């Protein structure tokens, strides 16, 4: 079997790697960068620091800071209009998954036109847009190394998966020092998101030797360090491990796929505005338990890579430990239930069938070791309330 592998052409990895942004711009032949971010990144001073780095190297930059958590088709349109107002030849995306996903979509629409719905999977977008340099400030989404973006359609609250080589950043700056100020909630949600990426890439029906190697390496980094960074946010060694683990997990699922957790997670985020990593965390223990019977050896490998099962453990024992670990992790990291998050049960009951249908339509559940019916997904959604 031949696997088509794609990662950014340029990657700068290490503490203060963001100082190399001018070098990356020079290598791309870019002279007029647009920084795409959110207001929090501006408030925290990240953007001023980056503009100072660019200015000292002779680059003048503009900032679009109106991206939003869980980006929508209308928020993307505002960015496209800003992008087209000047002759920008590079985009520097700074922040978590939402600004980076926004930047990818803005890059493509600014170049090729249309609406973001036109690029919804199963359509594949392989034509490049404005080159994107992704600078993640969370250790979670892996968006800096993926050929995907997730945008919610304002008209029907559908979280659309958009895919293709055109959405792959041209460069990624992996600077763990940018994560040292993350609050515990964001650290937990993005960390479990990264763990989910690694597990799902490894058990996916589209897994391959390359994605396997990235996924296992990611789990070995994330497993022992996620709780550490939650309780000790300034622990640099653990932060570095989480950042690299997140990037490796992103490379794993970008070159394999995600599966049922992500398929069911997107509608939760779209309808109830639950942050993506948090909705993944809500689902991960339950979906893992549901899926294990179809790939017991694979899930046992995950348990061993995370460090909660030994090589001598039989698959059944390793998988029991895996499910227990994921349940305990959610409790320790204070992951709320959907009800505790504030979702309305009445609204949930009205739309749960639509959520299951949207999850199925995304294609991700079909990559799961155990492929559920829509009725089974409705049952799984209902368990979120127990």
C-alpha cells in the first residue's frame, strides 16, 4: 500500500523558535505578511512581540484579530475581505486551533473565491492559497501540520470538515514557550484533544506505518506529561513534550484520519458551543470503550504507549486500564458533562438525530474500527447525560 504523506515544507521547532519568523518569510520570498489571530493573543502581548520581531528584520505587518472560537462562515468572510484589501503575500496564523483554522480558510477563499461550503468534504482542495505560517500557542489541535480546517456554517450550525493539500500550512513554528501562560482549562482541553488525535489516528482504518510512528511517539510524550502541565503550568520540560506531542499527533491524523470521537464531537461544538477539545474529552472514554472490541490489539498498543499498561499485559487487561485511565483523567482534569457545561436537555433531545446525521455525513465515523449506525450514535449521545 502506498501512503501519500504531507507535512509543512518548513518547520522550526524549539524554545523561542518564533524568533525565526523573518528567516521563514525570506525563504518563502514573502515581503508583506498579514497576521491572523484573536483578540486574546493581542491582549496577552503575543502579537506585539511578533510584530517587533518582524519590524526589527524590516518587515511591515498588518493584523486581523477578529477570528472567533469555533470559526464560522461569517467570521471567515470578514477575514477574507481584510485579506483582499491589500496585496498580502503571506499569512502568519497565531493562536490555538481556531485562528489557525480561520487563517487556512481565509487563505483559500482569498485566492480562489466562493463560499466555504463549496470546499466541504468530500470535495478536496489541493490548490494552494496565500502561504500560511502557523504559530500555535496551544499544545492540542495540531492544525499547524494538518491538511484540514473546521468551519461552522452559520445557516444550519453544521461544523464542516474542509480537506486537501491546499489547507496545509507552508511552514510551522513549534515554540513551546508560547504555551507557558496557558490556563489549566485550556491546557486540559487542548491536551486531551491531542491525545484523541493520536489514539484515533492509530486505530483508524486509514492508519499506515508513517502515521503509526507519529501517533505512538505522540502518545509517549502526551501520556506522562498531560497531568503535569495541568497541575504545574510552568513545567518547561512537560510543556515541551506536550507541544511536540501535539504536533506529532497532528501529523498522524492528517496522514491517516480521525474517527468516531471527532465525528460526534463536531455537532456538540456547533449546537452547544462547547470548545472542540472539551467535546472530544467528553466523548473519548465512552467511544473508546464502544470501539475496543473491533481493534483490541491496537487499543492495547495505545495503553502501552501512554504508559498505563506494560508489555506483559494481555490486550483485555491493557484495554481495561486504558478506559479507566481516560475516565480518571477526565475527573482529574475537571472535564464537565454536557449538562454541567450548561447544555439544555430539551434542546438536545430535539436535535440529537440531526447531530447523529451530521456526524455520519462528516465521514469520520466510517474510519472508526467499529462503525456505528446513526441509531447507535444517538444512543451514545444519550449516554453523555448519565
